C-alpha cells in the first residue's frame, strides 16, 4: 500500500549571505596575506626559481667581510696592530705595542688612586692609536727607502702631537728617536741634527737634567755657528741657540749660588753673558749683565758689580723698559750703600720711585717706597721712614696681595714705634705723675698723644706765671 508523500521544508546547505561588505573585506585581507606569502616563498608552480648566480649576488650584497666583522669583534688596538702586520711593518707594530706596555707598566707600578689611574689607557684612545699608526708606518716605509728626512719629520710630528701633560712622556720618546734619525740625514748640512739637539735640550731641562741639557744645547750652538738658518718666525737658529745656552748656564749658576759656590757661579754667569751678547738680543743681554752684577754683589765686589749693573741700566734705558730700569736703579743703590755712598744711594732710590709712576708699575712703586723707608729708618730718621712706609702701605692696599700688605703694615708699625721710642723712654725716665698719666693714657688708646700733650702743657704753662714744667 502506497503511503502518501510527506512534504519537507527546504533547508539550505550553506547559511544565507546577509552582509556582503564584511565578506568582501575579509576576502581582500586574505588575498593580501597570500600575496605577501607568495613574495616570501618561492612559487613552485607557474614560475621558474631564481638563478644560482642571482642568489649568490644577493648573498654577497648583504654579507660582511672578515675585516668588517673584525672591526666589531676586536678592539681598535688589535685592528691597528693587524693592519700593520699585514703591511709587513713589524717595527711599527713592535714600537706601538711597546708604548702601550710601557704605559701599563708605569700604571701598575703606581699606587692605586694616583693620577695615572684616573687617566684613560693609551690602548683605549682610538685617535692617538690612529695617529701613531699613521706616522709610524710612514716613518718605517721611509726608513726602508733610505729617506731619513721623512723619518725625522714623522717622528717630530708625533712629538708635537702629544702636547697634553699626561702625554709628555710620549713627546720625549719621539724627540729621542728623532735625534737618532737626524744624525742619519746627510743632505741638509746638519740642520735637522741641530734642531733635534735643541729639542732634546728642552726635554732634558723639563726632566731637570741640566748637565745633559747643557751638552745638547752646546751641540746645537756648535752646529748653527756660521749658518744662516732661520726658523718660521725669521729668527736665526744660532741666535736661538745662544739664548737657550744662556738660559741653561743661568740655571746651573743658580744651583751653584744655592750651594754657596760663588766663584764657579760667577764664571758660569759670565759665560752666559757672553752668549747673550753673541745672540744679539739686547733684552737678554741686559738680563745677563744684571745677573752677573748680582753675583759680584754677593761676594762684596761692588765695583765690578756696578760695571755690569750700569750696563743693564743703559740697555734698559735704550729699550724704554721702565720696569727693568727701576730694577737696575735698586741694585745700583744697594752697591752704593755698601760702599758708604749714602747720598748717591738715596738718589738712585728716588729715581726708582720716579720711573715707577705708571699704573702698571704700582708693585715697583711700592717696593721703591719700602726701600726708601728701610734706608731712612736704618739711620734713625724714623719720621722720613714713616712717610715712605705710609705711602707703601697705601699702594699695597690696591695690589690685592695679602703678603705685600702685611709686610707694609709691619714695617709701618715698627717705624712708628721706633719714632715714639725716644719720647716714651724720656717719660719712663722722669717718672713724674704727669708722665705716668700720659703713659697710662697711651697704653689705653695706643695713639701717639705724647707730642699733643707736650704741646698743650707748654701752652698752659705759658699762661700760668711762675709755673714750673
């Protein structure tokens, strides 16, 4: 028996599409992701794979060389050393390495907390390592080619490069090296050797090695004698050698004077004076003559001292140097005083005051007034001495020097006390009631009331007939 067919509701297999805009937007996102994936992953279908040469070019384009990797991996010092060794410049490498080890050894030998421990190590200062690499490699290449002029120039350039106080040892090192290189130069008549000796004289002077400095400056003087070589300023090297040798002789003489070796000091200063005269610089010649004069003063030979001091005075007058002229007047006055020529001595001290009136010479004027004050007080003329000390004190107040001001105060106070001493002593000797009252009043006020009291009492006594003082 057939059953009747049952009608069923139509159910769709997929859900109805109600928001077409969202569907389209999500489809675009999906296509975008697929397109990006297709760019990253090589397509296996429809396109040929990239060629091997193109892939190799891309790898070369984006890869780093071993040297570039080493720049980031190694220290700058190691990179510099490797570059030197690759060029075959073993001496430059050894010298650079020796300098860094020398710095480290000095630091290790120093106490913790000293100045060198606060400094940056040489091997960590890239700009200095670069300069050392540049000049050392140039110098070694020039040395191999026999061009010792270039070797010398590069070593001097390094010495001039290290100008900081903590790098002074490096400058000294390369000045020493340049002296050896200069001796190998045979094409300049010995000029570079002369300059190298001058530099080494300066190095030894900084180290306090005066005898070694003397030897180098004497070699400098000998090599420049009769030569017309000039420096950048147009000054002859021989004139500079004379001045350098004058300076070192003067320093040697100072040490002799400290040890009371007067005769060797006078001989050394006389040699310095002759060299200063040979150099042709009048100002230096005057200073050298002044030092010889002071040396003769120290041994009591004032006649010879005045000869050199008068020469210094004449040179200073010709140059119009009032400060040096005042110094000469003071020194001549001292010699004249020692000879007993007191009137002439005062005249020269007064000239010292006259030439020191300029505003820039106030320190000289204060010194001149002090000299006059000492001169008069030492001879019992305390009133005149006080006048000069008072002026010196007033000048010292504007010099902004505590030591000078205190010295003027002491001398002025001492002179005033000495000036009051005679009156004070007479009051103590008489010991009357009125004198005792004056002494007590003076002790309370510390003012010079003796002269005022004497004047007022004389006036009162003059008005009272028959009164006795």
